[in-house]
């Protein structure tokens, strides 16, 4: 009798556990919650982001600044014109792109130059690089005006990978942004996102139109569309609930934190998976 009661009790516990597990999975698949963690004033023209060491990067008067715990350091190179983009994915290898002069400068964690100016006009077969992103070791992902994606070794000044023109993978795809991590690279366009792996092999075309921005996260990415945010995971779009009504000037997402700059303050949100 007691054994039967005990067995029934155990089975009920198992059922409750499975129910809670399924409920949690269903909730996660429906929406990701966020929580405001901090609000930090920032006097800047544009906010780049926050690295894994919680250092803040921003641009003011065409000067790159890095705000650390006890001090703020800066880097400028007036001879190369306006800074087009800064990649801070690796805080020990920052990639500063100057599109006007078709050049890149690589900086260390103290904003000292690791390389001389990398002039793509002199060192490559293409004259107009449109977008630059980081890869592993001494490699950079380059997207040129011939609509090809290149993996470029800036130490050896050599091209390691060259894809077909984007029209080979998708008709009339005009990329307007590049994002990458150490395993994947994504090209964003008005028609959707095209994905390649670390070796430059085509993976897929993701048919989501009018995406504003994408942010690599885990194996997939978060994207923004119509001022809303979604997590693209396992071929599905999961909405992100965000209680934010101010202007969105710049965004950075690092691991489980989302940073939004409205022109005056940085709002940090935690993503609750």
C-alpha cells in the first residue's frame, strides 16, 4: 500500500517537472524578456559599444575613445579622413575602417597601432572596399564593390578566400552591412541576410526583408526591424520584449547585454533567455 502511494507521488512529481519544462520551453520560444540594468550618460557623436571587459568605445569629433575604469584613452588619424566603422569584437585587435581612403588600421587594447596603415588600393586587386569585419587570427572579412566577399590576411597581404559575386547566390542582392564572429559571416541587404561560414562557404539565405541591423549572438543573431528586436534561432524569429521608447541612435549587443544609445545616455538591458 505504502509502495503504491510512494510510486504515485513520484509519478506526479515527474509529470509536474515535465509540464514545467515544456511550459518554460514554450515561453522561451514565444518571447525573450529584458530588464533595464543601468543608464549611463555619454557625450559622444556615436556610440560603438562595450567590450567583454566592460570598456566603453565611442567617437567624438572623429576621434575614437575608449573609456576604462580609471581613465579614458583615444586614437585619431586625421590623414585618413572620417572613421567609417570600428569593430571591437576582439578588444586586443580593434579594426578601424576608413572607407574614404580604402584603408584599415588595427589597434591593440591601448589603442596603439598594431600595423601600419593597410591600404587596400595598393595591397589588393580591388580599389573600393565597402565593409570590413573581423575574423580569426590575422584575417579580415572584406566586402568589395565587385560584390564579392574576401578573407584577407593583413600580415601576409594575401587573399585566402574569394566568393562568387552575391548575384550567384541570390539575384540582385545589394549588401549594405557586414557582421561576423569567428564561425560565421553575414551580409545584410533589404531583401534578407546571406550567411557564409568561416571558410567562405555559402550556408543559406535568410528571407527576412527590411532588416535594419543584425548582431551576432551564439550561433545565430539578433536583428532589428521596424524598431522591434528579434532573436533568429533555429530558423525561427523569437520576439524580444523591450520597454524602451527613446530615440535609438546606436546599438551594441554583447553576450547577454543590449546597449542602446539615444544621443545622451547608454541604456543597458539584460536579455533573459
